[in-house]
C-alpha cells in the first residue's frame, strides 16, 4: 500500500511538472482536453502537447485529482506548507480538471491580492478551463472578480478621478476613436467578448456565458453607446445562425432595450438628431455616431443628415420585427424566435405607453425618405449571398416610387401606435397559420396569438 | 426545412410506478460509498448534497437510517471564524452551504449546534448597498444568494437582521418582461432563478409584487409534449426542473396550469428500476443538433415522487417546525413556501429532486 502511494506521489509530481513545462513551452495553448486512454501506454508522460492543444490521458485523472485535492485542502487547513510556485502549479492542474472547486480559485485570488500572480494569467487559465467546461459557474465568477481587480488597477495607474473609477470606466481624451475606453479596457472588453463567444459556441443557450457578457457591458462599457451598437450589429448575424439559442436572443433584447433607453435620454430628440448621444461620449463627432447607429440598426449608414427621432425609433422596431419575421418563416418551429417576437412587441407596446406624446411621424411631416437596407449595413452584408439559407437582399432604395411593402416602414408603419401594432401582429399570425403544416410552428403561433390577447389587456 | 423538437420520447416499457424502497436504499448506500475520485470532484458542494439526501429520506420517513450525530459534528466543523459555513472541511465558507447547513440542522431541530449569532452576522455583512447579497467575501452578486440569505435567516427567526426592503427592491430589479427572473438585473429568465426569487418574495411577504399570471404563463410553457419540464425555452426537459418550476407555480398559486398526469408519467419514466435513483430524462433522445448532452455538475439528479400521505416540508426552502420568527412571517412561510408540498389535495404527489452526484458520503 505504502509502495502504491509512493508511486502515485511520484506520478502526480511528474504530471504537474509536465503541465507546467507545457505552458512554458507553448504559452499560446488554446484548448485543453482529456484523451480517452484507460491504461498507461509505455513509460511516457500522460501529457500530450500538440501545437496549441494540451491533452491529458484519462487513466491518470483518477490518481491526479484526489491527490492534489487533498494536498490543497491540507494547505488550507494549515496542515502542510506549499510555496507560491507549488500553489500555482497545483491550482492550475486542479482547476483545469475540476473548475468548480471554488476554494482553489479563492487561493488564487489571495495570491493575486498579494501581487504574486498576474491577473492576465488568471484570465487565461479561466479561458482554458472554459474550453472544456464552458458553463462552469465558478470559472465565470472568478473571472468577474479578476476583471474588477484589473479595472481598479488600471484606473489607479491612469490616475483617473475617483468618480470615474467607481464606474470602472476611464474616459481618456487621448484615446480618440477607440470607443472612449483606455487601451487596457478596450483590450479587456474585446477579450471578454471573444471568450463569451467561444463558450456560447461550445454550449448552446449557455446561461453563464451570456449573463457574463451582459455583466461585462454593464461594467466596462457602461453608457458607451458605440460598444452597444457594435454588439447589436454583430449579434444580428450570430442569432441568424443560432436560431434556437434563447440566451443569444435575450442578449439582443438586452441591447435593444439599452439602446432604446439611450435614444430616449437625448433631449429634443425629434428635432435634433445630432444631440442623440450626448451622454458618455465626447470624442466621436455626433454625425459619426449617427452613422454607426444607423448601420447597427440596419439603416443605410450614409443617411447621416436625416433626423433620428420618434420616427426612427418606430423604424428600428419595424426593422427588428421584419428580421424576426424572416427568421420565423425561414426556420419554422423555433420557440426562441417566437419569444424574441414577444419581447420586441412588448418593448414597443411599453414604449408607446410610456411616451404617448412622442412624435413618431417626423419623417412623414418633413417628407423625408430614409434609405433602408434590409440586411445589416456592415457585419451582415459582408457575407455574400445568404447565411444559412437566409436571404440577404441588396440594399433597397426606396426613394423612388414607394413600394407598398416598404412604405409602411417609411411612414412609421404598423408600429405607429400600440393597438395598430397588435392588429398587425394578429394578421401576421393569421396569414402564417393559413399556410402552415408544421405542427410546432402552429403550436408556437397559437400560443403567441394568445399572448397578444393578453398584452392588449395590459 | 422543419425542425426536430427538443424533447424526448417515453418508451412503452418505461417504469410507471414509484419504486420508493429502491430509492431509499440507493440514497442510504450512497452514504457508505467513498470512491476517492467521485468523492473528490463533488466535495465542493457536499453540504448541499447531504441536505438533499436527508430531505428525501425524511420525506420517506427514513431519516433515522442516517447518522445524525456524525452529520451534526461535520457541520459544526464546517463553521468558520467569520460565522459562514463551507461545503466541507477545509473549503471556504459560502452562503449556499450556510443555508444547506441550517436546513439540515432544522431537520434535526438542532440549529443551536451552530453559533447562530455568528451565522446571522455573516449574512448581514454580505448585504450590499443596493440590497443585493454577495455569496461570500469575494463579492459575486446573484439573486440565488438573496434567497439563501433570507431563507437562512427565516429558519433562524432573524429576518429582521437585514434591510429587507432593499433586498426586495434588488430582487424585483431582476424581473424581466416575461414575468421571470434572472441572476442579476438584465439577465435572462431561468427556472432555477425564478424559484429563488419567488421563494424570496414569499418569505418576505411580497408575492403581490410579481405578475403571477405572466410568470405562471412562462412557467407552464416549460412543459413539453413528453410531459417533462425544461428550465428555459428550447432546452431539453430535465427532471430537476420538476422541482424548480413546480415549486414556483405552487408558490404563486398556478400549479393547476400544468398537466400533472403527463409530468407524473415523465418523472416515473426517469427511474432506474435496477439501482434506484432517477436520470435526467427518460428514453431515447431526439438530438436536434447532434450535440451530446453533457451532464452538468448537478444535472445527474434524481427525483423521488412521494406518496399522497406525505405531510412534510419542501425540499429546498424550509421546514415545518421550529420557526422562531414572528408568527406572521411564520404563517406566511408555512403557507406560501412550505405548503408547496404539503397541500396534498392539490398536488397528487410531492416532488423532490436529489442530486445523486452530490450525495456521495454522509461522512
């Protein structure tokens, strides 16, 4: 027995060392995994490093994990001593195998607080753990803690004023176009978005990944409309390709709601589009921001001279409804799409109720014509032809004789008032049901109709 | 064209009767099994695992089979200087396990085994400016922790130790347009979070502040053609949502909105007739996108469907006796949360989920 334990101890030591060496050898490891292998083969290390992929042969896990686990808990109870290096190595191996081991993350937090660990290294470890366990709640929780530390540090270095640090947002005049975030924050934001995207791709409707993404926006890009617009724009393509991902659609709804709030914040909105994004941004020129807004919402970015007002809000809703209709027709029987429809209609209904005197028809009054491109200006149209069978039509000029189908968008359309919108929705369902043999689609359409009846009573 | 619906098909030969004795043996046996590896990977949630297992045994009137003294000693050794309780010895304290520990000791009428004042101080210190609760000293915020805080304090009769009004405001700020709740403001609705938030509002006497019809609607839409419940739209049914969804519906008085017979059949079909215990879901899976369904850390759970004459407490929220809080709160607690499983006329059977993975050892 003692002999066996000794052997295990030697094995564990070797594996931990090999993992540590693998990271030294290739600091760009981007994925970890377990290689099914019930018995040890030859006399070689169970660690396999191929280019940027790190694999661990399965046979050793049952020795490795309990042994390291015990070691760390004994340390935690002050029953044995581990130096900094040993602690780092042991927690790395443990967390790559069992990332919900909260206490191991906490030990790393303590090392970080003492300056014995680099926060970037820890974000990297979490990212790797998520390649194998994309939902792991503790990994996401630790990430948020590290980010807050990082932001505080970044603010301190930049010598930000206190009130800015509280929101973890640094406005630095010098950064110019780069979304009013300092370089560190812009980089961090970009990194977090890509970690979330990867985890969302690995596990459908990944609650923890998407709620982390929302948190990141709320903490790093608070009040930064450009970031929200960029996200809204790129999400259009993502949800088109993941039509059953309810979490992805929820995120889009979150963005829509946030942007709506921003649009409503601007004073004298119906007459002065250029004051739209006074909040939070000072470096980008108003007209440039307007261009971005238009592009993100699927409007022709060149139409910058046009006014954004209540009519535009109506238009934005209209475009979102049209997008949703396209998806529902192209991919029948997806509950997530019907849920999205409910949210958009609800938001519109609520907005109309909260802003009864908001002018919706400025376009009509001024005789303005907006150029509308059906697909998204930037991210979406960069893909040629179609995405997943979804048509991406060419930009549609509606300046000429009005097309009856698009005229409604120009003049505020069926969404002009709450009750009219609901009527249009009822007819959408009726037309769809007339010609629908898809049982699930029918079920969702009928449930939606029932829901419409309910909302109109609210 | 056409999409395969994300659901399961229940086979004709699936179990259709409750094999209660097998389940009891199954859980009792878990206490003695100490596979090194399995034990290790789930130790971070041991305290909750013990609670789930004991509650099932209690509901089956089998609690005496478990070693009360050993468990009590274990819990005492998990209380830390700060007052918080950890999942196991040597782990760090957290609100999640503080609630589980208090729940276990409530089962045994023995919360005094803990330093109760310190538990209260621990929880109190975790409340934030905006009324929310951090799960531990590292500061993560989640509506689950709001629930843990008030449920623990309610069991200890100390709900007045925190700023309840602010706590309520925070939870309400996490309500979504669909009537549901997420983990933080702006987050997606999720059946597990909804349970925590409705439980929270029930304990704090604020159920009138949610839109019961709207929420009930969303919850009922979790039922799939197989009878099983999922936790969010377009997710597969999982037997653990029988608890989260049903308990929430019960709390808001809309339990009759779902098809009980179908759900019952689904749950029974999840049983393992040979070993006892329940699987996530029965039968062949219609896999929509070819993605293997990887069991999450807690999704390998089992449910026990209990007999009609069960007259016991709910699984996750409280206990029938020993409420030392003011009578009004106590009654509310009883009525709205505890009664979710005691009102047997409305509910043909009480449901309880137990995470198999977590009940590895009762020390």
